C-alpha cells in the first residue's frame, strides 16, 4: 500500500509540473485553456475557475491541458468559421508556429527544470556520499600485493586530496593504467604506496564488455553527509541533471541497438515498487528518484512520436520550415501510428512488470482474499 501511495504522489507531482508548463505558456501567449486535468478518463473531482475547468480524473498515468482551438491547427475546421474574433485571438491554432512550439516544449522542459531544482535543494540540504574507506581488498591484485588492507582510508592520490570514493576512483579510471601514488590512513599512521593498476575486463552500465584499469579495492558501506552552498548547489544540480539527461538518451539508443534488452523496460508497477523502496529509504532518496523520473518523463516526451509532445513539435517545426502545415490526413495517420506504438509500449512495459513482480503481486492480492 505504501508503494501505491508513493507512486501516486510521484506521478501526481510530475504530471502536475508537466501540465503546468503547458498551461503557463498558453496563458502567457494569450491562449484560452478550457480544461486542466490530472489523469485521464472519468472525472473524479472538478471545479471551475474563470474559463478553465480543473479536474482530477480516474487514471493517474498522465494528464492534459485542453486549449481553445487545439486540434484545429492543421487545417481550419468547419466549426471554426463561426468563431468570434476574440475566440480566434485566444485560439491555440491561430498562434504563430513559434508560440505553439514554445507551449508544447514548456511541458517537458518544466519536468527537467523541476528535476534541476530538486537536485539543487537536495545538495543544499545534504546528500550522502561514500567515504574513501576501503571495504575489501581483492586477492592477487596490485593493492593486495602492495600491502593495502581493509579499513584503510585513502587520503591522497597523486598529491590530490581525497574526500570521497569517487575522487579516488575517477583518477584510477581516467589514468589509463598509469602508475599512481597513494597515501592512506591506517589508525594514526599515514602510509604511502606506489602502484601500477592492471587492466581488467568487465562490463559497463549497459552490459557492454569494457576494459578498465583497477588496483583491486572496493569501497566500504560508510557514508557521510555533505552540504553545499547555494552557488555550488546550482553547479552540482546542473551537472546531475545533465548526467541523467545524457544517460536517458544513451539508454534509449542502447535499447534501439539491442545492446540493452527490452525486458529492462518498466511500467507503472515498477514505478510503484521503486517509489515505495525510495520512500522507505528516506526523503532524500525519494526526492532524488522523483527528480530522475522527471528527467525521464521530460526526455521521453520530446521523442518525435505523434501523440507525444515531440510529435507535435515535429509538426510545428515542419510548418516553420515549409511555411505551411502538414496535411490533415497525413497527421491523422501519423497520430494513429503513434498511438498504436504508445499503447503497445504500455502493454509491453506492464507485461514486463507482471513477469518481474509476479510473486509480489500475488502476495498483495492475497491480502484482500
């Protein structure tokens, strides 16, 4: 139950942020907004303020902003001929392509901006980092042969101070096997070591075979909390956001190349399970996961697939380049294909989730029988 509630909170916030981006820029450019809905399907709760009806709908796997004239931006519809001049001025379809592009892009970019702000706040509050304490020394590796022991704390590498494990690991990885000088603290003593890393075969994040230099040590489970000032938090937040944008894009490319199995794709059940796990791990983990999911949502929505924001963006860029909108029939066919692809992907992701979590699903339902 905690997982379901956590997933509803995560998805609700991210959908709200996404649709708020569309809503804000629509209002900024004078476009009328008829509906603002969190969720799809039948209305659960609704209220009206001004011209806009605000809704919470039954299926919390998305949302939408219904603008005046939306859907009539390809070719003028017959019913639009009777619109007043005021309605035409407030119509999404009547806005120049660049303004329509901005309104469409505002949703995904809002998700990315939200993730950036979450990371900035987390870095100011304080996030856990692994210390430079050695947890395990592997047999027959350079570190073991040099006499390095578990619980030694790395204090310097090549004259550079080491505060966290990544400070040390990055130098080894980027050193391409060049010798390194280490200083370690063992009890009250400071010890010096000169090591030559050896090349080891392994796999990267995507399961591809790689070779990398190692000295044969693993980090301990010890962590410390580090807090950053506002300026440093902005820089760290930007770096973290860009890292996950690149990782999301690269993951998509690897799936298309079949380097990463499509079986790794997850759906709402996977989101619920991970949301519950991160909520149990604490507020920092929960909000960090929310930010990561927000980046995923933003990047995926920019894919040039009809029915996604990226598909609409493609149509408006086409109009900008060729000075005319794409033909209505062409767009209808493209949207039907896009919808079919999206529904197929949702079914596939849900199938993966059921296979992945079958035992947990059965235990959940048995509680109510």
